[in-house]
C-alpha cells in the first residue's frame, strides 16, 4: 500500500474511533446533562487537536487551518449544547 495512503487511512481511522467514542460517551450519559455537555466539549477539543496534529505531520499547518478546525469544533459544541439543554 502507498505510504501516503496508509498515513491518511491510519489518521482518519483514529479520528473516526475518537469521534465514535465521544458520541457513545454522550449517549452513555443520557439523563446527566452536565456530563453529556462535558463529553461534547472534550470530544470537540480532541477533534481540534487531532486536526492540528494531522496537518502539522502533513506539513501544511497554517493559521487558516487552525481557525477552520476551531470554528468547526465551536459550532459542534454550540449545536450539541442546544440539543442537550433543550
């Protein structure tokens, strides 16, 4: 397998596993809004950090990329906050 393709597949597989664990944790804390929200914030933080690390290793980390990952993570937190505290 192409080394570059293996690099991307392993990174994205890790991302899918991390996000799946975060979603499962949110569902696991059903009935406890504070823990659900904390799980959402931590999952979003992990997503943000994953993006920074991934692009740093890829060699194309720029401020624009950092802002993009930060905004997506914040949007996810805001949407999940609305869903959790409805």
